């Protein structure tokens, strides 16, 4: 990796209090991410204090961290870098209390010297978040600090308002960073660049040219060990409010006055304020066959493992344009796409049998995988005599640029942004509360869950929901492999 660009990382050394330090997210993403940020110089000094229920010492925590890097790091771990990182790790069991945590933080700050700041990352279940906040307050660790919270941010409007009020008793809103790792992905931010930096697309990003939009995040994974969490949450609360609606805001927002946190947050919140309340008749809830027999699941559970819905943004730009969202567990493929369907020409001059219109409208598709891809489909003439049209596509993949090695993983980027105090890719209290407000009709009168077999694309009724359009996934045409012969 080359020289770190100025302004990417924080100016001050950081003390990270990682609550839930021995959990799955910490081992998979947070510890490898913090190791990468520290060892490559993004952070000018960093010490990490692990906190969890496990009654272990600092040496045992270092072993857990080393195992996590060996298993989950996507980059080669050099022995010298690991040795330096291990020196920065400390551990305090929750049972040791606030006083022990305070002493560990003060010790870390003395080691760093200078003007260090604190980042508290709560990688804990929702019911453990507020006790952790109270512990941080009791340890007097609120000053010079920022706090990162994992979803979900409440389960309805009332709980979200209550959660935010209790958070605000301890932390100011500008100290709070509600994380959505989808927005940390390179491809999600590429939407802003694509929309606002290109004269070709900015003028047509509205109801006059766009017919409908799909945001589609199917998962092949099941519950894993999250049955208790999922039973109380379901696909809508787990994914739509905290992920898909956030992506929708990037897609639909007006141009901000500047590419800065406050103007971007304001434009996202305007989108949320413009959303119409969800009509339960425009929602399909599904549950994969066999879910009720999984360990920890109620045998008569009504929890949805799948949701597809149509929503509307009632403003000048998007009036009349439906937004279709879909996500679920145990589906046919794991994908993360935004697909924008353009309006078809009002009249066709092409002869019958030419193929025009036979393969649907032109689409602009963003693949939100870590290695960003984009595709623009269009009709073109098939070589040879006569006028026969085929659907063709222009495709771009980050792998083709030679810059794929510069891509930060989503959690790495978001941790850096929180350390810098940059709220651009985080959700606000106002935005979250508004999304729960538009969810009220659905949460009060949810449609019945419909069964679907594992490996399908959801219940059959999803096709009536999107009609007369069709779901973009599964793709008729695969992404091209730029390394393939003849590509």
C-alpha cells in the first residue's frame, strides 16, 4: 500500500474500548480491521481494551486476537506487525466493574501520551447496549469519546425514541455513531460519485427517465447461532430499516450543498421524511420451510425470514416511481444489488420481430459487493442482415483498475470515520425514528408469513408485488470475467 492520503485517518492517537471483544463480529471483522488500520499507519497510535463477559486476562485475549487474525484476516499478517499489535492489547472482564475499566483506559492513555481520544465500540446484543453505556458513564469515560453502536436501533418507534433518549442522557448526538456496514462499502459510496460527478447521469436521475428501482439483498445463510435474536427481530427489522432504507437514501437523495457529513445527513433525512407510510398490502413476508424446527425457534413462530416490499417517496423527483426492496435468509444466491430501470421509448420504429422491448427496459446495476461492479444494459443491433436487436451491456469492475488493493473493508472505513468524527456514512436519531414511523402500519398489521423452500427466491407472491415488472435477480446475464479468454 502506498502513502496514506492526508485526512483519511484521525489526527490524534486512539484508545478503543471494544465491548463484546470475544464475540463473533469482533473476531471476524473488528480485530482484523483494527490490526490493519494500526499496522498500515492509518491511526497515529492506537491501544485496544477488550471488554466482555469472559473471565480471562490480557494474554488470553491476545491469543483470541491472534487466532482471529489467522482465521479471518484477508491480508497477510507479518510477525513483526502482530508483535507490535499484541503490545497494544489489554483486557478487562465486565465483572471487574467500571473502576477497573477506567484504570485500564487511563493506563492506555499514558502509554500513548499526547492528546488521545476514546472510541467505544459496542459489539453487543441490543439488550446489552444500555448497560454498557451506563458502565462507560460510571467509569467517567464520556469526555473526549465517541461511541459506535450496532443495529438494530430499536424495534419500533417507541423503543427507538426511548433508546435515543437514554443514549442522549450520557452521550451527545454528535458523539454517537450508529453503524451500517452496507454504507461503508466502496460501492455504496460510488453511488454518490456516479450520480453527482457525471454530467451523463445526473440530469436523468428522476421520475421522467427512471421507471422503477430495485434494492435486492438475498442471503444464502441461515440463522447460525442467532435464533434468539432473530425470533425477536425478523428480516424487516434486521435488514430493511437499518440497511436497505439507508441505501435507498443514497440512491434517492437530492444533491447536498457539500460533500460533508451535515449536508449529506440532512438530504438523507429529507428522503425519509418524504417516504409514505408502508401499506401492508404492498409487503410480502415469508418464512423458509424448516425455520420453526430450528433450535431456539418457537414451533408456531410468525417471524419472517424474508421480506419484499414496495415503497414510495412522495417528492418532486420521485413521485410515481416505485422502489422495490427484497431480502431474506436461505435464498438461492447471496447478492447485493441496486438496479435502476429506465423508461422505455414512447414509440418503437422497429419492425415486429426485431426483439426491441422483448428483454425489458435498460438497467443500470450496482453490485454492492466489496469489489465494486457496475453494469449498464442497452439494446444494440445483432450483426448481419436485417434489424435484429439484442440486449448488450457495458460493465465495470474495480478489479480492472489495479486499485483493488486500496479498498478498505466496510468496518475499517467506518471505524476510521468515527475516529475522525465524520457522520457521513452513519444514521441519525431523527432518520431512524422517521423510518420506524413509516413502518407503523406494517408493524401493527403485518401480512401473514408465506412459506418458501430453502434455495428459492422467496414466496411466489413476490411476482404479483412487482408486476407488471420483473425481479432483476436472478440475472439473465452473468457478470463478465475480465480475465476470461475473449473478454
